[in-house]
């Protein structure tokens, strides 16, 4: 069920004290928080009963999905759109974050399923591979390196490296250079995926990313060039992750099904530079 441990605690306390006011006083929170938790629990319980009884042919209710922040905007809107067309009464709430925060949300039950990379995925989760996402180089279309069909890490040795300032992203890019025995140049850390691309388009350096948006235009109005990276290993996979041993709701199963379908389309293949 899609209910957090905190909400469950509110419900249990209300049952133990015998009143909403008693629970609010015991937990030192507002009565509205207790009421919201009870309403949420009742909704989820109703959905759970329909789910296991098979009485609900088309999934409805609410589904909470977690996704890695740089992956999410390029993938999830289309998946959710296709899912909504088939299940119009199913509402998908999307929670984006870095690898640590989204996994903590899955562990605690704040989300039902993750769409993310397997690099840095905790061993406690089950996962299903959807696609491989090899690294590629992103730079200004006017950069001389853009004339090359493929770019090596050695080509970037003296170039400013534009780095998405997330722990897993930093570790992954660093591992590519370490594995190749190549010293990287100066690093400029940036706080968003699109800021990395816009900075590359402006000629401020080069970036190594695993997902290519459907357009090479950036927010700045300038374009980037994307070229395969010669040293493509290690190459992460895009995966669906769930809590090991937990029952997967029909809502989460529906999301998983449409995720698989999306990654078989030509549109999805354009996300990768090979």
C-alpha cells in the first residue's frame, strides 16, 4: 500500500487513543494531520482490497513514482501520458531526486517504484533492466572536437569538465577517467542537467552524460553537439526498482508495463548516443 510509516503511526495512535484529538495530543501534531492520514489509509486499503480481489480491471487511485532527477524529464512524461490514456483514473505523482534521496523514499514507502540507473542502486532492492545508457560527450556545436565522430577521454584531458553536482554523477564520471588512467582537467560543478547542457553550448567546457534530450537546443538558445565516448565502460542501465519481497500493486505493475513498452520504441532509442 502507498502509505508512509509516519502516516501509519498516526492511524495506529488514533486507534490506540480512541480519538483523533487524543492522537493529535499524544503526537503533538494537528488534528488535520491525523485526519489526512486516516483518509489516506482508508483510500489505500480500499484500493488494496480491490487489487487483491481482482475486482478492479483498470487500475485507479494514486501511484507514487520516484525517479533520478536527470533521467526523469526525458523519460517519464511520455510513460505517464501513455499510462493515463489507458488508465484515466490513475493519478501518478512523481518525486525526483538524487540516488540517495529516491532510494530512501522507496525504502520508507514514500514511493512505490523507482525509475533510475543501476549505478549506486542499493542491494536491498529488486530491479529490472529496461535499457543500457552509454556515456556520451556534450559540447558546443562550434567546438573543434565536434568534428570528430567519436571522442576519447584523452581529448578532454585539458578541457574544463562540466559536472552535474550530484554524488552519483560525480562518482560515475570520475570512475571513467580513473579506469582509463587519464587525468581530468578542471571541474566546474553545476546544479541542474539543463545548466550543464547550456554551459556546454556556450563553450564553457564539455560534459559527459548518459541521456540525450530529444532536441540539441538548450535554454540559452544555443545548440550542443553529442558524440559517443570511446571509453564507454562502465555503462549504467536504466532500471525499475522495487522493495525486495514486497507486493507490487497493480498500479505499479501498470507503470512498469508502460515503461517497458516505451523503451522498445524508436523514440526511446534516440535518447542514447552510440
